[in-house]
C-alpha cells in the first residue's frame, strides 16, 4: 500500500493502481472519454488531467494511466485543472462540432462553443481509440487501428491493410461514444453472402465464447433471442459482458505466464501492436537470461533493425545470449529502464520489462507471428521442455506446488547458460515445430 494526498486528504491506495481508479473508489468525479475499465489506458483525450506535486515539482498528468506513488499530492479540481479540461473540451468540439454526444458533454462543462478552428465539420471521430482497443484487446481480431499521423490521423484497418480480419462482432460500433463506427455492416453483408451451411456460425461462436452455434437470424443480432437475453442480463454488448473475464487474464502454461493477447515468435519475443508501432519484449521463458544479467544492449533509437538481426544482447558473468528480432523496422523507442536495471526484463517481462518499440517496415509481417491457440500450443511445448530442465533435482513430492521460476532462483544461471541456449535458442533446423 502507498499513502498519498488527494485534495488535501491523506489516502491509502494499493500499489500499481492508477490515480483514476483510486479517485473512482473515493467517489471523486474525474471526467473521462477514452477510458474503459476493461481496456488498457490510452491517455489520449487527456480529460482526466489532474495536478500532481512530487519532490517540490508540480505537473499535469492523466489520471487514467498515472500509477499512485508514495507521498504525492494530487489536486483534482484546482482552477488550473478545470481550465485545462475546458480547453481540451473546446479542442474536441472544434474537431467534431456536430457530434451530439460531444455537444452535450461540452454544455455540462459550460462550454457553449469552441474558440479553435474547425478543419472538417463532418468529422465525428475524437480518436479516443476505444474501438481499436476493443477490437485488439477484447475481441482479439486486430482488425482496425490508427493510420496516418498528426491532423491526418484516423481509424481504419491496421496500417490500412487486411480488413478480412473483422469478424463483424459489432463491439467497435457499440463502444464508440460518437457514433463514428459504422463499418461492421459491410462486413456483416460480406459474411452473410459468403457463409452458408455449417460456416454460418453466430457471433458468439466467432468470438470463441461458445463452441458452435449456427446463426438462423441472417447475422442480425437484434433479432436473436440469445443476444437479447445476454444484453438484458448484463446490460452491455457480449464482448464486454463475457470476453474480459475470458481472455484478458494471463494464465500459467507449464509454470510460465502466457498472455493470450500477444503475438509470439520462436525467438521467444512477444510483440504487441500499439497504434503505428509494435512493442517487443522477452517472453517469460527467455527472460531467465536476464535474471542475473550484467547488461542488456538494445539497438539505438532510430536504427534500422532487420528481421533476424540482434534485438537484445544479454550478458552475465562473461556469457552472452543474442536474441534475434522477428520483425524489421525502425527502432522508435527504447526502454531505458531495462538498460539501467537489466533484471527488470526477468522480473516483469511483459509489462515494465519490455525492450523496444519499432515502426515496422512491413506491418503485415506481424500477422506471420503466432497468436491465440497456435501461440499457446507452441508456448506449451517450449515451457514443458524448459520446466523439465529447471525442475531437475527438485524432489517429486514438491514439484507440483512449485513454479519452475522458484528452483531457478536457487540456480546460478550463467553456469546453466549453454544448456539454456540449447533448449531455448537451438539452431533454426533443430527447432520444435510451431
Ligand atoms: S466488428 Fe470487426 S472491427 Fe469491430 S470490433 Fe468486431 S472484429 Fe473488430
Ligand atoms: S471511431 Fe469512435 S471509438 Fe473509435 S476512435 Fe473514433 S470516436 Fe473513438
Ligand atoms: S480518460 Fe485519461 S486520457 Fe482519456
């Protein structure tokens, strides 16, 4: 737990919770537009801006993605904060002047009109990213994303390619606060005309929530009794009613953590698309090289990384492991925290221990990596081999209650280095098929 001060009151909060979560628990109202509790925070609308003072310095931060810290002082409704929020609302109103939802929202904040220039009065997308995150994180289809930059930024298919990934679940349309998403109907029509017989499965089956159900309603969910029952019961779209519990949580596979929403490569690198970039990191198995690492070298920002080139070189006690990149692109961001504390890549490989972000040369190559069930099956085989090796010498009776990462703590990794290289990074022709 950490202790912080919010609006002059001392409060205790769970470590790693965000300021927004803490304020919501305390019923302190903070406006949000791009936040959804089932999705990762995006920090794009900035309406949740609050003032944070720490070590004698005060700055504005977005509460939805700012983790609470010991001793910070937070002001959620200072004049500066309220002024900043009104300016942000004016900017949104200038972007989408004809969106009724936004007009109402602005009125609630006493903003009648915007003093900023409107470029395109027909624009109705505030770029909150809710649709993109819903499709990527909950549905797992990765069918839409942001494209272009700056004032030309818009929602479309990822990198403007491959719309066939859309399963027409309608979740993006449901979550869009402005009514900007209408794209599902085209896809529904496409599915309607192409899928017949046993291929004509309903959206619950397409979402993987049930094994099989043929749609007898022409993919018009609003005519379906099951759909109506779910909506009445949960008061929301099936994706939000059922999917978060279904597929958001990481789970253990043979003692190692598997995140179902990531892409995986046989070099034991995970990849996650984030807007026009792809974040890369070590999976929990290969991260054992970082456990007692002296250093992790990453390619410099701005460098061109080729597929198969060294993405990370981990050194420990004179040994080194070279981990190769599964994708080509320009390195856009480096995680300096990992360079400074190499074992962060072992302690928290999927979150704070990520390695780099790249702007991919050929974005479509991301989809050559494994995801979902295929990735899980490869991960299972790899984790099983590694667990067998790491558990050697652990008495049978205590094996079942222990994670392989526990005996690992008692081992000196650099003494096992060559064996681990053989297990985790064998030459390409000796790899276990994915
Ligand atoms: S309708 Fe298509 S684009 Fe929208 S969330 Fe579902 S799969 Fe993604
Ligand atoms: S289409 Fe809707 S949900 Fe998607 S970014 Fe734009 S406003 Fe947000
Ligand atoms: S809700 Fe925090 S930035 Fe949008």
